[in-house]
């Protein structure tokens, strides 16, 4: 999501978001000399941040992921509809009447009205139009990300944990792994974290299998018919890689594994990073079993075998 920060020196509100390897910022609202109080600028930044959070919540919690839960599906449908009405609420918010105020059922719509009430206090049409334009850009970015396009402002989706991986994004992550099996930086900057994690489960399992087979003198790289269950005498509850292997051994797909872990509160970005570390760990184990072989040959062999196994078994990803 986008966070808004007040630049006191420039008397402007900055929109700031992450692109996976750092943050970018651009001016959202330039206040004039008639700003009633700097506290109003801070409040507007706070309200816009809350609205962005609610807008992106409709992306991370899509309606398709709640079809079997009618009440939750209704809530998400209400919020999705409200996204298209947000700027209207910003321009004409529900204002207090006496000591009462109308509160909307939709979190998105209520957040938009809160922005509108702060804009009403500032009472500057130019400030309102700038804020509206920025929210329109934010909504467009969210919708663009929902279609699988993470370019431009939609790039901020790379750090979010979406509950429903996008097939085209999983395919993109798989393609990046094909070029660099140990985990290229594009996984963190070009692909949404949940979808990248799905592909990472698949490639981690391939690397793990290659290393495990090598330790037993088995040089085949055909996808396994079943995954080995980690040793039961150890507690793997806090080990994401071991949990992943346990779930694979139980027959779960990479997609189902990632969805389950994200639902349990694991951040998709953290899971992705852990799995990429797991690939590197498998590589180090492979090297330990081939100490007498030249390092370059070890690298080429491990990467080639891992790639062949992952590509041949890619129909198992989803």
C-alpha cells in the first residue's frame, strides 16, 4: 500500500510505496500558503494512508478466495464496489449533523469519507482535486495489479501477501527461476510475493531432491513420484522449509501450501526469502557431496539438474 508523509520543508504531502528493494516517492498534494494548520496536512496523510490500505485490501483479499464463505464474500463484494465510489465520497463526504454522523458499512467507503471530511476542513479546492487525482492513480494501480501487470505504481504489489496467487504471475516467477535457479532479484521486484512463493516452493523442492539424491549416489533428475517426509523426531513448527516439505509429502500442491501458510499469518515475502535460502542450502549440501569435483562443474551440474527436474514437473505447481 501507499503511505503518505508530510514534507514540512516543501509544505507537501508525499506518496511513498515499496518496490521490493526500497521505496519510491512522489508529490501527491502541494499545499498552498492558506493551509489552516499543519495538523490538517498530517491528518490528511493519515487518512489517505488508511484509504490506500483498504483499497489494496480488496487486492490481497479477492472475492474469488471467499466464494465458500457467504458473509465474507458479501463484505468483499461491498468493498470492491465501494472502490469505484471512493472519489465521489471524498468530494461529498458524510458530515456531522449535531453530534451524529452516518457511518458506512464498507471499510473502503468509510475511509474515503474520512478523507473527505479532512478535505472539508482544509477547504481548498486545489488540494481536494490533487488528493482525488492521487487516489484515482492508486485505485488504477490496484486494478492493474489485479490483472497481473505490476508495472508503474502497481509495482508496490510485490511486497503484499495476496491470498489468491495469479497464474500468470506464477508463470512469470517460474520463468525467472529458469534463467537463475538460485533465485534472481526479479522475484522480489517484478512478481507479486505470493505467486513468486508458489514457484519458489516448486524450485526449492527440486533443489532439495537433487541434493538428497546426490547424497545417496543417485544422479537422476526425474521428478519424484512422492516427496520424502522430514524426520518426525524434530519439531518443524517454526521451520518454513520443513513445513513445506511435510505438506508436499502429504500431497499438497505448491499453490495450496502457500495459500495455507499465508492464511496462517506467514508473510508471502518472508516465505519467498526462506525458500530461496533453502535452494542455496541445497546447493551447499550438493557441493559437500562433490568435493573432489571442480567448483565450476559442480555449479553447472547442480543448476542443470535442478532446472531439468523443475521444468519437467512444472505441471505440478498449481
